[in-house]
C-alpha cells in the first residue's frame, strides 16, 4: 500500500501546486499526452524508457506513476526485471537500490 499512498499524496501536492500554476500544469499535460502517443514506439516501450529515467534520477513518485502505467499496459514481471537489470547496469549502485524499489512497486500494483 506504500506505493499507492505515495501516489495519492503526490497527486494531492500536484493539485495544490496546479491551483497556483495552472498554465504550467496544462502545458505539462499536453506534453505528456503527445509524448505517450503511439508511433514507432509503443506506449509500453515509452513507459519503460520513463521508468529508466525515474530510477536513475531517484524520483520515487515518478517510479510509482510509470510502474502503475506499465502494469496497466500489461508489462510482465519478467519484462520489468529485464528492464531493471539494464537500468541498474547503466546507473550503477544507486540505480540498483531504486530498481529494487521499482520492483516492489510492480508487485504492489500488480497484486
């Protein structure tokens, strides 16, 4: 339940900030929709890319959001662990720590 609680708290903070900066959030939303649009890469592939960035930048809420999307898109545990192995390889020790957190998020969201 940790990961869903983290996302709920993050969304509450986003809502508070968006009231003060509505144009910023509107622009971010438009950019996100455009970036996720299926093209040569599937949305799932793009979410794996986003997960790699989230892990290597140590953004826990980002890990949660992108892992939740990967579960929604049908990513398997095997696909996730394979991606996390590559992310860990490229990011070193800190990425291994955050990859372990990401796997925990996968397990929570897929249960």
